[in-house]
C-alpha cells in the first residue's frame, strides 16, 4: 500500500511544497517591487509640474520635429530671420547597431543601443551678422538640446564691392537634436 499510494502522493506533496515556496518568493519579490514602484511614483508626483514640462522639453521622448521647427522660428523672429528651405532626415535616426562590437585589448565588448536618438535638421535664413550671433546665442540658451553641426553663409556682394556693417547674408545652418527612447 505504501509503495502504490503513499509514496507517489508524498512525492506530489513535496513537489507542491517546493512550488508553493517558489510562489511565496515570487510574491514577496512582487511586493518589494510594488513598494519600490510606489516610492518612485511618490517621488515623481512630488516634482513640480513646471519642472516636468521643462524636462520634457529638454529631452523629449519623441523627435517632435514640428514643435522644434516652430521653436526655432519663434527664436529667429525677433531678429527678422525667417526660416526657409527646411530639410530633415525623416527616416534615419542615428542609432548604434545592435550587433556592433568594440575590440579592446583582450576583451571584446558589445555596444548596446543608446538610450537616445539623434535627429538632424537643416534650414536657411537671412540676416545681418550681428542678428545671426544673437539668434545663435538665443538658440544656445533654449531648453531644447541642440548642437549646431555647421553654419555656412553667402553674400550677394559682387566683385570689388566692400561689405557694409549691416550687410545681409544668407546662412545655411544644420543642427542636431536628441530625443529619449523608451
């Protein structure tokens, strides 16, 4: 009777007991994670909403290209510099390939995808040199992170003419901005 009924039942009982122990451990881990989530939620909710909006503007969670173009237009408007010939790369978002590996010494380290993406925007505008400098300073102090990749300029002056202090130039500007991946 012991070999036929009790031994298999006892084995099932010990298996169930070990399963209960693993479920209890998973439950305690779940409760610890809930506590941590609640603490983080409380910290997040304690942040001033104005500061959250500034953080979202500083490093948005998507490219948000239209808003960026409108912000740059708003920055350029006081200097009479309208944006023209706006170009951007709508497909390519600069990322690190998943399978890229860096060789260093005796170890090879795989590069992981960056937690942010980059987006390149180009535009042209016209204005005086002083207005360009003021525009670039305002762009620099804007909350949205942008790197100016290149600035080139052309003039309508013909040969032999001397440029004046208030000469209007055409500027071609390329910038790079960043967005946070989720």
